[in-house]
């Protein structure tokens, strides 16, 4: 099942009371896509909110636009619960009940992995879309809603963050076409938004980045680089995990690295962020541990200590180099 953006727009026009769900550890694409669509639905006079249950990362604070709430009782009736940039209940922990309230359930995403735990009434998956924000943009156009400055900022953020600022191989002509349209919106300033996203690092975050990059473990002659963020490291630098966003691209900027892996120790588990430069399929590695993502960018979680995680994950990462 893959519904068209047009058919979803037609359906949305008849609905009211819509909750939008970005994935846990929200990023610019998840929150930007949800907020953009929320604003478009509000422009059509509909009640709509973005349902979150964690703080918005500091560098994305401008994406809220008065849309987000952690209280689903703001809506008496939820005619649609819509997941964006994710497709499974385990990506919205703590918000399952709110999602279940949706009389209809929908999904708009660009990840390859298929949901097995939700019966969606409609799904739009575009694995070739650089960001869910591209699909959100097309949906907003199909709804006939004018793109406001707030919507443009949300879509731009979704796209710039998911493309590594237009450097990843997922960047296409369509990506630039959409951003080209955003530049025509009155007041739109990509430099200003980029500075909000990328240039508000704390001194502690920069110190943490330096610590991680200075203690990378290399494997297979430097083709694999593994970094670690422990709770201790966060505390020492007065940082939160969302401030670690810029580290993976730095790992991938090292000459000769094909696979970058960043292990993040949270209070409950260890999350692995995996990236590959050109050919290694890290989506397959992540899927082997119950995670998912894209061929060149994926993630998974582990329930044991970070030292063990490194030993375990390096084995399939080495295999991924051969395929
Ligand atoms: Mn995305």
C-alpha cells in the first residue's frame, strides 16, 4: 500500500482534530515536517497539534510555532493520528495511547523499514525522498495552502538536517527544487535558519565533541571509526545528548572512514548511530539488532554496557565493508 499525496490531501480536507507524531529523539525532519503540516491544517481552520513528550532540542526551538503539546486532551476527538518520519509504535514511546485515539491512522515517511505493529488507514512512503519534509511540502501544496514563512522554515530545517546540509547522496534535483521555492517566500533567509540550527553550540558541547573525536577507536585500517558518548562525558561537560548532533558528520569527514559509528549511552540503554560514506549497508546492520533507517544512515539500541556494545557491533560492521 502506498497512497498518493493527492489522495491524502483529499482525505485531510474532510477531517478535523488531527494529532501529528514525530519520532522519539526528534530531529529537524521529524519535528519540522509535523509542524509544517500542523500549520497548514490550522490554515484550513482545523484543530491540529504536534504530540511530543520530551523537550525540543535547543537548536530546534524555533520549530514549535505554538503547535506542540504533551497533552492529547487538547482535542475532544482525534479523527486522525498521523505519524511522520517514522512508522512504528516503538518510535513513539509514551505516546501510544494518544496515537490509538485516532479514528484513522496514517503514516508519511521516507524510511525503508516497514511497520508491523500498526494497521494504518493510509501510508505514504518515499524511500527516495531526502527528508519527510519533501513529502510534507508536496502535501501542503496539494492541500492548496500558501507556504508561509513559518512553514518554509520548518521545511527547510527538515531538508537541511536530513541531507547533512545538502551533502548526503540523498540530495536530489527535487530537494533543490523545493528549497528553490522556499527562497521565493517573503522573508525567507536560509542563512538565518542555518545559523539557528548549526551555530548555537554551547562551549560544553564543543568540548564534548573534541573529547569524542580525540578518542575514536579505529578498525580495519581506519575504514571504521567508533566514538562513544557516556553519561559521565555529558555530565563533565554539562551537556545533553541532543547536543551531540554534529559529531557523526565530523567522524564521516575523516579521510578513509567508510563507516562511522557513534555509541550514545542514555540512562536506559545504548543507542548506536551508524553512517556509511558510499557503499556499506548499515541499515542491514541496524536491522540485525532490531533497528532501522536507510542504507547509508541507520540506528539501533542495546540493553547492555557500552563496552560490550562496541565489541558486538564491530563484528557486523566489518562484514558490511565486504559486501
Ligand atoms: Mn527523516
